[in-house]
């Protein structure tokens, strides 16, 4: 169950996780992390923003993912830079061990770092996917030459890059499950309280519509 900050919104009832014979081989999860400063103006649940409801660390850890995944499987877990220890806790609670990570580098249209992020100590232009393994399962052959970085332009708040799906599918086998999904994806089973709605909460601000990264023009020398 997610617990909204606003008193006029009821908690979202828990919906059982999907199930497939043999369990899911690969899971992608982007939990609605709750930050300590829940009333701050950048907090996801702030009534002015109405971005999304959040869950406590214990609520996230309590999800019975281990019962719905294969004996050998992979986990791709999005974690804010400020909550890396909590991310490791969640990974272990779900039955996985941390082995590596994938960096999302947010770029401007011209390819430079997009410095419009937030942070108390640094201006964050990256986010991390923690990669965990349950049992014994290597990545697919393509992953041996895959760099652990995704470079794209930003979209609306909290939306992760669509390029993550091709990245994951080329490195880990199906069947695939996405937890806390906000947009349905072909070939994936999804679970989340916004996975079947036409329009998710939160606004798309100018300059956050995504799009290609344009390489700078080549300099010609006489």
C-alpha cells in the first residue's frame, strides 16, 4: 500500500504481484521512495506538485518479490543517489545480491550534462540502477560488450528513459516484470497503481519532452 502525504487521498490498496510459471527471470523496479523531507518543495508527495504517492522503506522491503521470481534471476533497481544504502537493503530483502550498476547520464540536446537536476550537496545529473543477481545467472552474451551507461535527455519528473527496456532485454532473459510501472511496455508484465491509466500524475515542463541528442557540428579546417 502506498501512503500519500495529503489527508484527502486514501492509501492505494495492495494488488497482488503478477505470476508466471517458473517465476520471472528479470525484474525492473522503480520504487516510490520516501525522502526524509516529505514536506519540502521538491518532495514527490508535496500537495503543490502532486507527483505520486510514496512508500516507506519497510513497505517496499515487505513486497513478496522472492515468491514471484525464478530461482536464478536478475533485478534492475532504480535508487536515488541519496538512498543507496536503502537500495541495498531492498535488494537483499527481495533475495538478491548486489553485483554492479548502470548509470543514467541525463543529457542536454547538445549532448552536454543536463544541470537542471536537484540535490542538497551537488547538482545531480545522473541516476543509478543497482543490478542484483538471485541464484547463479550470467548476463546474456551481448552484455559482455555493453557499457553500463544510458545517455538520454530527460522527460517528465521521475520518468525513466525508455531506452532502459532495450538495454535490459539485450542483457537479461525473460519473462520480464516491471514493478511500479507508470507506462505499459510490450513484452513486459507490469504492476503499479498507474500502470493502466492513460495519463500519469505530474506535469511535463518545457524542455523536458525528451528527444534525440544532437551531436555538435564538425569543425572544418581550411
